C-alpha cells in the first residue's frame, strides 16, 4: 500500500458523517414490521396487494403475456374440438344422438 493510499483512506474515514437516528426511529421501524407481519383482513387488502404488484411494469407485462398465451391456447383447443365434432357429425350425423 502506498503512503498516498493510506492518507486518502484516513481522510475518507474522517469525512464520513455520523448520523444519529431520532428517538422515534426504532418505534417507527417496529411498527412498520408489525404492520407487514400482521394478517390482513382479506378482501380489499389482497386486491390492493395484487394491484400493487401489477403496478410493476415487468410483472404486469408477464401477466398480460401469460393471459394472452393461455387464452389463445384454450381458444385453439376449443376450436379444434368443435371442428372435429363438425367433421364427425358430417360423416355420421346419428353417432352423437345416442
């Protein structure tokens, strides 16, 4: 270590501010922790938490992508099934009336 580095380290150490938290700091921290850990009443709290999650752009974009993909897949499966039924019904219309 160079002497200049040691002197710079000493200067940096001396220049760090000493910040003392105010008297209510611990009380506020613990009240926030208790509020987060306390079970919600359900209903509106859970809805609000979902809305807070959807406020994040990445999560909202992922939710939209999953919803679109799921909708397309379900729609495709239903359309495929109805097309197959129409085809089979055209071959033998009495097969589905049993």
